[in-house]
C-alpha cells in the first residue's frame, strides 16, 4: 500500500509543477499574467481528459500493464516540456503531461481491489494521502527547483522520478486482471450509463467538482499574488505553501476511518464547511501570511476530506467498474479545477486577491449546500445513501 501511495503521488505531481513557477514561465516567453495562467489550466484540462479517456482502461486491461505504458509515455512528455521552444509548444505538451498525469489515479482502484471491505476507507485514505502529498509537495519542489535552476529543470527531475516508479511497479506490484469485457468504445459508453444510473454518483461529481475549483483558483494565482506588493516574494515561497497544504493531506486516513465507521456524509459536510471558512479567513486578512498559511491548511484539508469520502462511495457502487467510477469522479474534479484556474485568473486580473477569495468561498458554500441535499433519485441501498 505504501508503494501504491508513493506511485500515486509521483504520478499526479507532474500536473502541478507548473503552478508555483508560472511567474518564471511568464518571464521566459514575455506573456501577460492571464496568458500565463492558461498553462496550469491546460494541464488540468488534460488531466480531466486523461481521467475520462484513459483511467477507465483499468477495468478493461491489466492495471499493472496500463501503469507501465503510461509511465513510459509520461517520461517522454516531460522531456518534451524541458525543450519547449515557445509558449504554443509549451501549451501543447502541457496538455500531454496532464493527460498522462492521470497515471497517479490508477493506483486508487488498485488499492480498492487489494483492500478488504472493512478497511477499504482507511486504505483509500492512505493512497489518497500519497496522492494529495504529491499534488501539494509538487508545488514546493517546483518552486525551489525553479528558483535555483529555472522552471525547465523540474520537468527533467520529474521524468527521472516517473521512470523510477515504472521500475518499482514492474518489479514489485502484482498483476490485476481485467474486470470488464468488450471494446474500448463500449467501455466509454458505459460511463454515460453509470452517470445516468446512480444519483449518488452525480451528486459526488458535482460536489467534488465545486470543491476542486477552489484548488484551481487558489494555486494558479498564489504565485502572482505573492509577487505583488506588499509581499514581493518569488516562486520558492509560493511553492513552500505546498507544505502547508500537505499538512492537511495527512488527515486523509482519519477521514477514511470516519467513513468506515460512520459513513462518508459527515466528512463531506465538514470538508465543504472548512473550504468556505478558509477563503473567508483569507478574505478577512488579505495581507497576512499567517492567514494565507492557515487558509491553505484548512481548505486543502476540506477538499481532501470530501475526496476520500467520495472515493469510498464511488468505489463501492460497482466493484467491476472501480476504475471507471474513480475516473469519473476525478474527471469532475479536474474539470472543476481547470474552470477554477480560469475563473481565478479572471478574478485576479480584474479584482485582485479579493476576487479570488470570493470565488473560493462561493464554490465552498455551494458545494456545502449540494452535499446537504439528497440525491435526485432515491437509493435502495442504505450503504450508498449514508
């Protein structure tokens, strides 16, 4: 399980290295802040496509072989990023890195299949801790390496780490045979069937998408905000905020245990509330580093609490469709994050940090409202309705 957690973190981190160094990218290509914010948005959009189009393959083919194939292609995409000669090429390869960065999520259904029913929430919580630490610490690593060696260097380092994960998977992780039959086209069509069939899934998709939008808005504009007065801080400091967010990520196993013991709904409500309160705190103290740090801890903790709980729900709906269901959940989250990055860039360019905080608070409050309302179609299973 620890190997799965590390693999998840290393895989997903590649989507987020760009966020703390977006200021350096702006300087390299001589573009404006709004254009520079397109790079993290494109990476997250590619990640959403990867979750929609590639993650479901884990039900159709052996998951170990899928992980190995994606690792090789991701290494090539990361190396191409280090050589991007202009902004247009960088956008194109960022889409590819995001698409293949869905590798990290392939480890979640692997963990769900290996775990017992009684410990599935805790196990998913552990792997999700690795996943979220990869997301958050990637910003720290990206900022530090970007400050010292330039933004291209982080992608060379990332290619090396992904290659090492591929070797570990090849050597130690077990094969996981396919759980679905048929063609790839039929597999994708089944996604529509799953969304239409399960109201609890639709509720999870919308709620987690709204919460993920706050991540996109915050992390895609943080480096730009810190570079302005009164802070005037560089990419390394922006990346260091990932440490604050990672502190919240270590609560994932606790929320997994809570989902095992009392059902996931309470953790989802709490997570939505924490996200809204975090942005209200940052809105009240826009020039306070302490408020920024506390806000990063609180809202990352809130998003994580809801994510673990939603993953516990969706991976239980249909054991034969775990890759597809987790893929749908993360597709919704990445679409939300990409929209949040675009909305955050727009709000920052017009209303500054106040606009970003208002965007995050609004998303958190709407997510809380949706989490409190029942699914549109009643469920026969009490386990899903909790």
